[in-house]
C-alpha cells in the first residue's frame, strides 16, 4: 500500500481537526451537563424551601385552631367565626 506524499499533510490536518473538534465538544458537553445539574440542584432546594414554608404555615394554623377549640371548650359561649354577614347574602335568614 502506497500513500502519495502529497496526501500526508492533508491526513495530518484532518486528524488534527478531528482531535481539536473532539476536545472542544467534550469540554462544551461537560459544561452543559454541569449547568444542568446546578439547575436541578437549585430547583430541588427551592422545592424543599417551599415545602418547609408550607409545613410551618400548616402547623401555625393547626396551633391556632387548637387554641380556638380550647377556648370554646372552656366557655359556655359558642365561638363566632364570622359575626358580620352582609345582608345581601341572606343574613336575615340567620338573624334570630
């Protein structure tokens, strides 16, 4: 097998280009994967923050309900949650 001496520089340039493109692509792919993982991690952190905030609000509301229920059990008076019902919504039916 005989390779023409004029083709050797072309083969060398081709191999060099393949190596250069492969290096650039692998670097770009690595950076893109890293960016995607950072975005996922940030999303997970935000989701956890929202979950924790919702849990705290729920616990706060539950404590408030317990306080209201404890107050209602200790007195003989019924607890009125909404004492001002507008007339246009039919408050006259409930007023006695």
